[in-house]
C-alpha cells in the first residue's frame, strides 16, 4: 500500500508539473503573440501603404509612386534573414539625417533612405519591437530579441543614474552654499564706499559641471526607461515667430526644399506637380491652403494636432521645421482643372 501510495503521489506530481509547464509555455507564447498582434495592427496603420499587407513589393497603394530605392520585399526570407532583429529595429527607430551627406552614406550603422520615416518620436520602443515581430512573420521567421532583458537593462541604468545625480546635486548645493558664504564674508570686510563700486565676480564651480553631466545622464536614462513602454509625450508646440527678411527667406526656402527630399523624405508620402506619394495630401497649393503657423506645428508634432494621423513625428528641429515651412509657403500652383484625388 505504501509503495502504491508513493507511486500515486509521484504520478500526480508529474501530471500537475507537466500541466504547469505547458501552461507556462502557453502563457509566454500568448504574451509574445499578443505583442506580434499589436505590431501587426500598427504595421497596417503606419507601414502597409508602402510595404503592402503581406510585405510584397508593389502591393501597397503608395508603392508605385515612391522614388527609388523602393521598399524592400519584406516577404523574402532570402533577403530579410540576412538582417538581425536589431538592424530591422534601427531602420524604424532612428534620427532622420541628410541622405545626400557622404558621412551619412558611409555610416554602416545608418539606414540611409530618407523616404523610410522614423517612428522613434511617435511610438514606444516596445511597440516598435512589436512591428519588428510582425515583420519577421512575413518571411517565416520569429523575433528572437530579448525584450525582457532590454527593459531590465534600461531600468538598471535608470536606477544607477539616480543616486549619481543626487550625489552630484548635493555636492553642487554644498559648494554653492560655501561659495556664497565666502562671498558674504568678503563683502563684510568692505567699506560703504568700496561697496558702491563693487560688483561680485561670477563664480564657476566644478561641481556645477559635474551635476549638469550627471543630471543629463539621469534624464536620458529615465526617458529611455519610461519610453520603452510609453509613447513619447505629445508636447504642445508654441506659436512660432516666422518673421524673416527677404534676404534670409531665399536661403531658408532652398534649405527647406533640400530637407523635404534628402532628410525627411516628404516626397515619399506627399506629391508636388503629380510627383510623389499618395498617402498624404498633395502640396502643390500649400502656400495658398495652409497657414504657416499650422504647418510649423504640424511638422514639429503631428500627433499633438491629430492623434491617429499616419504621419509620424520625424523629430524635426525648430530650425528644420521653419525651413520646411518657408519652402511649403512658396508652393502656389494654379487651381487644377480636374479635382485632386483625396489622400488614402
């Protein structure tokens, strides 16, 4: 009986252990599938108009209107298997740079195609990994990148930077207090006559530079950790003063025209004189139709103006947004005879 009871206990333990093990695989598998499902939804909203629903070239409605090089065949295992998960991620999560600049073209770590927008300032890092996970399924692969490890790495960096910043802040405050006390003690030694002409010297404390460095590191680590799971904040863009002299305007218009194609790849989604993409509205008459202040604010943060717009925040600087605004203001084509088709 004892032997039988022991065997029953062992069988029962193995049975439930097996069920628990299977449940764990199902749970983690479902978690991965959930991220891939979310990535698929984001892909169809932001990417399918150029890459197609299944990743095939020529499938997206905007594909034929895009300048060369056209989007890659995401369904090709032979081509896409040569890229790591991180390399695919970096094409979506990057700063936009001048793709005509030789330095950029020679940078092996930069994906130098301007018409492929960045989503670094629109989506969370986790959401972009979800898109990468979905893209992997288009050519029969799966995401292997350790997202849990990545989040832990960001959290540890944030937690390590916090006490460094606090220590540097305390040292800076103590040094400031000591310097102010010394200044006051010195001023006490001056006569009323001397104080009339006295101007305190600006004191540069090495502790200040150390604090600014530590604080910058902390803020960067904090943002990286927070934006892993949360989307970047939709900061309100203040109304700009777009007043400019005629002499400077011409130079800024030329710069804006170059930024339009070489850096931000606006021609991939917008058309001018029937050349360019169909995703966004045609810009032939932007100078008549659009208010300059609205253009500037839209370029700086589209999601703050329209939450679900397909246009991502491209991370344009104040200077670049101004130049683009001045350039778009010069586009004043005559009214077309035939109605302009609506953007899809």
